[in-house]
C-alpha cells in the first residue's frame, strides 16, 4: 500500500510502466525483510518526481527497519539526500568515507571534488606567491583570479610558495559582487565574462570565462537577459575555498 501498487496487483508484468516495474521490485525486496538491502541505482531510469518518491520510500524503510541499506549511485545529489555514511569510490578505489555533507564540505582530494557536487566544484590551476602577511593565489595563464589566502588558514601552503596548486570553490559560493567598481571590492573577487545563463527559478547558473578557465557561479543576483556577454565581478566566499596539490591530488587541510 505504501508504494501505491494496489491497482497493479493482478496486472501482467508486460502491462506495467517502467516506474511501476521499479516499485514492484522495491516492494518485493521490502516484504522479505532481509538484514541487508543492496540497491544499485534503482531509480536511474525514472522521471525525477518518481525517483524522489522512490528515495523517500527507502528513507522510510530505513527508519522503520533495523536492516543495513547499501545504496550505490553515480548521482551525488542522491548520496547527499540518502547517505548517513557515504563512501566515494573512483575506479574501485575508496577515496573518502564519512557523512555525505562532510565530504561535500571538505573533499579529501581532487577526484572527490570533481565528482561530489552538481554542478561540480570549480577547480582553477595557478601558483602561490607570498605578499606580506598573506599568500596570494594567482590563476595560471591569462586568468583574472588573484585571491589572498590568510597564512593562518592554510599553514601547509607555505610549502607551496612559488609552486603549482589548484584552487577549488563551489558554484554556490560564487556570487555576483554588487559593489560598484569605484567602491572597495570583496576581499576575494575576480572579473569574468558571462558566456551564458541557465535560469533555475530564483537563481541561475552563470557560465563564466576568466581567460584561462571555464567556471560556474550559482547566482541569486542575476538579472534575466542582462548577464550574457557582459564582464562582471564575482565574489568568492573565502572561508569555503580549498587548495589541492596537483601532483598528489590531496586537499591541504585548513586550520579550524
């Protein structure tokens, strides 16, 4: 009854839709009451609304059952929605495990940063320079990004002065800087060309070009039709930036 299959109890399998067949399979697994459930992308072929309903049923199953549920997915949004403990594998090798939100907030390496997020984390290649009491990350090539990074936040970064590093920051931590060009700019900001905008209700994904990298900003300050083709200034939430060693891929852990 929970899955709404009463009307299909006497139906032939051939007459069922893909969504109905999926939920029949889920129901068969649930009634057996095993100690361990293994779900391998069970809703990959369903429409988003049906997939959300299926995930909700699995959450309810977990709440009322003492069974262990292992759920395999290539969708990071599903991992964030479902995972109490999440394990990220790349080519069969465990890269990181822990709470899904913790992995999202602090990816252990570049492989996790590239996978865990939709849109994925912005990753910018560059070098570190020391200027007075701060380290300055300068984007490689003709890029426009030059971000001051406090020494007390990244103590390990001293070992990379003059060397290559990768700066990471998420699209939702990148926003149009509302300050006029004549006023003091945000501490961590850069100019970029807006190539196109994808509206998503109250916000939009802005696709940017810095001259060396293509980036994404998820903005709530966008003006429909005004951004594409314009060069705007964007601010980064400095506390949510990440530094990665390009050789090993590991993340340089900031001071807490």
